[in-house]
C-alpha cells in the first residue's frame, strides 16, 4: 500500500533481472550534461577536503545566472531541505496547501508542528489554482505554499497574478512559499518567476531545485531566495557543511551548459505535447495539458485503478507514479515523466496493452 509521503523515483525497491524504466520521477531525460560530468570527475580528489561552508562560488554563479543578489541566496541539500529549514525557522501555527501538491510541503510543515489546512483545487477546472478561492480557504493560516508549476498537475500561475496575491497575503501577516523547482524546463520562465521579488520581500520564500533540470537527484542540490536578513537567519541554523563539494562543483558547471539548457526545454516541450496526444488516444484516459516534464492522467473511465495499472506496468519493467496518496486526487490518477521519444512510445504501447482487457 502506498504511504502518505511516498515519492516516485525509488528504483531500489524494484530489483530483478530486467532493467527498470523509471517514469515515476521527473528528471531531465538528457541525463548529465557533458560539462557537468567532466567537472565532477575532475574534482573527485577534492572530497578529501571539507566543502566550502558558505558555498561562495556557487552562490555567485547562481546570482549571475538568475540575476539575484548573492546574499539573497541560500544553497541547500536539495530544495526539500530548504522547506524543512524554513518551517523550523518560522514555526508557523497553520499552513495552507492547495492540493494536490508535492507531499514534502505537508511533511516539512508537520515536522515543525504546523497544522495543515487544505485548499482543494477543482478537478473540473483542470486543477487550475483559483487565487481568490485559495485566499478564502487560507484565512487564519500563517503561511501558504504554492508550486509554480505545481506537481503533479503542472499548472502555472503568471507572475502578474502571483505578486499581487503575495502582497495581499503580506498585508494579512501571511508568508508565501513558492516552489519554482520545474521552471527551468520552460523558455518563458520569466513570465512566471517571482525570484527577484522574493529577494526584496520578507513575506515570500522561493525554493528552486537544480537536481531535476540538470539530472542531479543523487547529488542533491537546490537553493532558496529571500532578503539577505532572512537568508542569514536560515544559514545560521543549517549544518555547516550541508552542501557537499561535488554538488557545489556540479551546480556551477551546470549553469554554464547553455546548449544543454536550450535542447532540454525544446525536447521536453515537444515530447510532452506529443505524449499527451498519444495518451489521449487511449480510450478512457484523460491527460492534463503538460507545462513541463510530466503529465497527470485520469484513468477512471478505463475501469482500472492507478494502483492496479502501476502494478501491471511494473511487471513490464516500467515504474509510473500512482497518485492515490495525493490529497485532492482519487485513486484513478497517475503521473508520467516525459523522456525520450523511443522510451515514451514504448510506455504508451505498454499502457495500451495493460489497459486492453478493461477497455474491451
């Protein structure tokens, strides 16, 4: 049975003779960029030294790439670490989470003693966030958490809507966390990011992952953005060497990979839409429009639950994300990563076979 805070990407539970094709985790299908691989290899001997506790070179590289002051940036051992750090720093009494959403929002908030309030997104509106409705449901909360784009739905909130929302929340004494971990997959990220605003406003904390876009989940690397005074307070509560040497090196190298960045965005956009069209041709499958490198699918009309389909796909060596444990979703939702064309075609064909008996 799937656990409340279980994630995709756990390939270690699925050992056997057959290689595992992991569609349960949303990682860049291009894998490690050549320059990143070379940088890691060149600095292997540096692991005999402690990492730079201030992440000076990494913060400067992030500052230049995202055009954010370096003192407004805190690197982390993945974006998830920064969630925990922020919640334990501020100790919010009540946290509002529009759902469905990434489960670590709730887990991190609960670990700091916060009460959770759900704001349910409307499936009849493809889960598109209604900011006015979220404000009403967040009444009495100290903090609101938004994924932009949201995981697992892929929905986006434009910057021009999000900044006034944050300002209204601030006027009520509420903080807002905005998770922009998947925005690098979009060429138009500037239309959605509030990173620059977060560097000036003490009421918003932007978190960002580098592990997804640059295929570094095993190294763990992310960063947060807030005014320098907030960042200093957060850094005083971290483990001194919480970002390892190779992660820092990989992050600096990754930000230089401009061709990789362009190819990744183009490939994911094209393959995501093509995959949506192919999946939508399967009787009983409804696919939410993709915005980044994953697709949320509703399969109730096939007569099969997500758990059963995930089990059958696993038997074929493919891991998909059973979304039954997401608050706000029924047991009939699955999430699929977007990978290369040949792999995507194979996954679609396998899904058709697994659903064939139910469809007929």
